């Protein structure tokens, strides 16, 4: 058995949730892969009630309108409103910690926060671009509107896919400028040779 495997530090499903709220505005340090994806699973769990309310409300609303039943329509509308309010509140409450977790995940792979920040800026700019186009050209009759939307979505997708790939990568074993690895601990020192291939060679020697 490799020595590095003996030193791996496990993180539980519940602990990932605690760390998410504990590091609400922590844009420094590192977060390992399991911490990130456990939290994605928590988000899905917390979204289930809202999705159930939305589906039930939508069915009741359509049924009420088609059958001209005012009570059924009203209840369906209320359920849709409650699900929307729930999603908005949850989205606002988790907005900052989600970005801080993404940045720490980048740090854990040895990358800076530059790409997450650019992704955030693209998200904001894209929202304004789409809003303006919908106001100025709601029917999309102008070819420039279509091309602008396509380019906006394309850039947004590229950055999104890149962030997704990085979040799937394993932690860097070495201690970097963002701290030591939460997964592998402090048993590997920071890079000192200045040569990546040489560093990887010594790292494999230490882990054998």
C-alpha cells in the first residue's frame, strides 16, 4: 500500500455541509473534491421540496384553469409562488458560499481565483446583455441580436465546462500558497526545485 493513501483524510457528508456554512465568506484556503460534490448533493436535496411544490402547483393550476375551478387554480398558484420564494431565498442564502467554495476548489488544484472571478463577471454581463436584447428585440428579428446571444451563451458554456472539469480534479498533494492539502495533509513540502517534472518525480518517490 502506498504511503500517501495511509495519510488521506476523509470528509463526511454531514461535515461537508458544516464546512460550507462555516466558510461562508472564506475565499482563501483549499477545499477538496469530496467537500465540493457533497455540497452539490446537499443542494439537490434542499431543492427537492421546492421542485415537488412546483410540479404539484403547476398540475393543480393547469387542472383548475381547464376545469374552470377557482379554488384549484388558487391553490396551484399559491404553491407555485411558495416554491418560487423558497428557491429565491435559498439561492440568495447560498450565493456567496457557493462562489467561495468554487474558489477554494480551484485553490486546491493549484489554481488562482482568476477564472471563477471571470466566470462570475461573465454571468453578470450575460444577464444584462440578455435582458437588453429581450427589451430591444423581443422577437429576435435582428441578426446581430441572435449572434450576440449565441456568442454570450457560448462563452458562458465554455467557462462553465472548464469550472466543472477543474472541480472534478483531485487535490494537489503538495502544500501550495493556499495552504496544505486537506486530503493528503502536510507530508509533502511545497515545490522547491522550480521544475514540474522533477517535482512530480520526487513526489512519486515520497508516495511509494
